[in-house]
């Protein structure tokens, strides 16, 4: 099995807040509520069959980038995602 990063452009509707998200190929979470969905084994591959909703737990700043920690509500896996430029980080930072 080769593991390559696939850029997968797709639009989706956020299953948490109903926001219509325009995919840019990298963003796998909603810029408004920051919830994600557990669909990737490796970023962009959409190989994960879990499909659970991933709750944004915290935001940390590393090397001047925002990293969002997501936790899957279904299987409990934790993942770290780079925040996108248009993410509404005040949602998390205000907590
Ligand atoms: Zn949302
Ligand atoms: Zn999961």
C-alpha cells in the first residue's frame, strides 16, 4: 500500500452547524464551528470508514501556525489539523 497525499477538492455541508463549506482540497473542517469529520486515515485520502463527527478540543499555536486538536465523538481518536486562513478561531479561542 502506497500512502500518498491526495488533493481532494470537494464542497460539503457541515453536519454540525449546517454551514456550506467550499473545499479547497486541504480543509477538512468547518471554518465556522471548526468541527470536522473522521473520513481520512491520512490527510486527504478519505479512506477512513468511521465517519464520526470530530469535536474541536483546543487550539495551540506552533511555529506561528494555529493547530486545532480534534477528537472523534465515535471512536475517540485524536487528530491535529492545521487551521485554515479563513477559520473562525475566535470560536475556540474565546473558550
Ligand atoms: Zn460547522
Ligand atoms: Zn472516528
